């Protein structure tokens, strides 16, 4: 109980809030330990092998029960001719953009090299978005078929297919057909390659002459495994597009394959696939197909990886595509997330370049930078030119901000005298409001906007965040070199840019008249350049942004020198002695 004269700290509203939270906690604990358990449906004997995502949405359908492997052969009329090869073979198809290696064991892709891109290994190699070690561990390769029966699926992905051509190397445009049958299960895959990143794939599966619902999957991981910051698995996600909206699933949002029964697919998708920061494998319906025709599954498995010298289980996101028709006809885009190339696709895929919530700033900056690159071939110098243009456009704001700063500096002694008069009162004291009224009266008398002095700096902050988003997500910045910097999308490994940036920012702050009268605020303004330099050294911020801020600071030094010469600092006004309170 409260002693007499002591104010009760718990208001009625606070008591209601605490009581509500306690009641809510009791309900949760009761539901967890004493509430009725949901009924569990028994899983069928023939469980699909790794063919499930998270909880199905409203557009989920379940196909008919899978056909089990027969105990005895059926009639000869339903049997198929046995088709298989005697040994494992590979065929290589390439054009100027990629080199693809297809194995006749499972008719799967064992390598997909993008010739115009290197990985981050030392020394660098041509980037291969297929991960052989991961596929070996998880037992799945890109372009494996997904069936509702585990035994049939394993047979289809492990058989030795007959190749349509004895050639071991082909130049696109080219077609590759692979067929396999054990007398009951028949699988046919037909690949069509041209001069673009898009490959046509037709897949059909029959069991005893009857078509089976078939999916085509990208298994075994995707993208550049050699990146270091962040870890590769943190940048890989599955995704789908429905109704013009792209939904992505990082590994934390994916469930294992044991969550779903056979035959469950999410329908109504326009396209779907798997991606990392710069590359994607996108499954699209055939040309001319109606929107929302594709169905998908997305899930994760795990593999053992070495992290800091220790074996660690690492999640591996995986995705599959299907259609309601017996014959699966798809287009598959495997390549860079280049904005112009993706926008030309049908349907357009440029939404995969994620500018986050800063899209309204990042996208115009990105397009402006690309336009400048048509005239300035180096991306680093393009950033420098973009910075010069933006700073010249913002120069009138710098002039206005500078004039406001001069006014505030002139009345600073008056403001300080008022603050001294009221400093003995706490912030909750009503008399503090009188201090604010007196300060605002001075601002009104002098025609000062209190935020005008820092408006130009505040306007630059969204530009920094938006430009960093654009630079880190643009494939053009990946491995783009400028002077000593080898990758404008990553931080400067030599820390030269952060140091120069911090020094230039400090010099600008020294040249700019100080409006703050509080010694702590003045110290914070001096420490900010050092803090910014430290952030750029520690965090994986693009060095392209450091180029922008460095160039902006150098321009700011020149502009501030001009303003200091043309608008000298006036003598401070004598403080007006306020009334005693």
C-alpha cells in the first residue's frame, strides 16, 4: 500500500493494460499445455521426396492420389518400350552468354556457367550458378522432375537417358532431347536453346501410358557461393509472382518437405523461381499462355558446410514449377538480374530488382546513373558526374541554408542567454514552455526558420540511402572497377575511400558556421565525420556511395569557400537581458 501523501504510480489505464497482458499470457499458456490438440492426418506411405513449401495458401490445389508402383506387371497393352543408355554421358550446349552441361543420368543440369560474369573466388573463375557439392549432398540437381511418388521420382531422376544426338558439344541455337523408360514409367525432356538467356523445356511423364502431374525443379542451391558478406545463403530466396505482386521467401520462411502430402501445388502464379542478389532462375509459362497458369512448390533442405572450420547444417532453398496440363511446357530464364533485359521479358521480370521501400528515390537515381553511363563509360566516374549534377541542383538550398545559419549565429548569444535563464528548471516544469516562446519570438523577429539551416543536409540523407540501395542491387555495379576499387557494390577493402570521406566531411563542417550553442551538440557535429568513416569501414556499404559522399564533400568545400567569401559572418548581436522570473 502507498503511504499517506504518496502519489499512486499506477494509473487506472496502466492497471488495465497490465491486467490485459496477464490475461493474454494465461490464455496462451492454457492453449499450449492444456488446450485441445489439432487432429493429425496420417501421411501416406508413398511420401513425395522433398516436394513441399510452407503452409498452402488459398490458391492451393491437391491432385488425385499418386499412382503406386504395381506389385505385378499390368497387361502388355499398357507397357512401354524400355529406353535407357548403357553409360553416363554429358552434352555441352553454349552460346555467347552461357555454357550448359547436361547429364543423361536423370537428364539434369550439372553446370550452368554465365560467361560474362566472374565469381568472388581468388583467383576469379567463370560464375557457375549450379552447386555440384550441394547437389551431391542433397541428392537433387537443377531440372530434376518432381512427382507425387517418391519411388517413381527417384527412378526418373536416376535413370540413364538416351540422347537424341551422338554429339557431345553443340552451339546454340540447338535442341536436345532425352528419353528414358523402364517399361512402365516413361520420361521425356526436350531442351531448346537460342541466343538469349531463355531456354525452352518440355517435360512429359507417363506411368503405364497414363500422363502424370509433373513438376520441374531447381534443386541443390543457386547463385554465387563465393561471396562473403553477407553469407550466400542469406541472399538466396525463392519467389513467385501472382496478380502483379512478387512474394519472396528467404530460408527462414521456408519449411521442410515433410509439411505437405503428395499432389499439393499452389496455383495462380505468373512466374516463379529462385534468386540471389544479382542472378535468378525464373520459370515462365510458354509464350501465349494465359496469366496465372503456373503452379509452384517451395521448400528447403539442408547440407553440411564448413563455417569457421566446423561442420554446420546450412539451409538450401529449392523451388519447383508445374502446370495443370499433362505435358509441362516452360521457358526458363537463367541469368543476371539486368533491369533492361528483365523488363523485356513476357511477363516482365524487372520487379525482381528490389529497391526496397526507397524505390521512389533509388529507381530514378539508378536510371539517371545508367543514362550517364552511356556518355561516361566508367561507372565510378558516372557516380562522380551524377554527384556533381545533384549538388549543383541543390546549391540554391545550400545558399538558403547558409543564410539561415548566419541569422541563427547572429542571434545565438540571445538564445544562449534565454537558455541560461531557464536552465535551473526541469523539462517537465511548465516554465520551460516560456523559454520556448521567447526563443520562437526571436526567430519570428529575425525571420528564421529553425530547420532551414539543416534542411539541405536532411535532403541528402534519403539520397544516400536510396543510392546505396540502387548500387548494391544493380548487376552493373558488381565487380565494376574505379581507380583502386575493384567492386563498387562492395566496401573499399583498403579503407581509402572512408578515410578520405571522413576528412572531407570534417573540413566542410569546420568551414560551415556553427548554429548550435550547446557544447555537446558542437562536439557531436565534429564527431559525425569520424563516425561515418567508421561505419563505412565496418559495414558492407557500397564503395560507390562512398564515392558519392566524398565527391559531394569536395564540392561542398568549394561551395562553402565561395559562400564564406561572398557572405561573411556578421558580428553577433548583443544579448537582450530578459526579465527575472
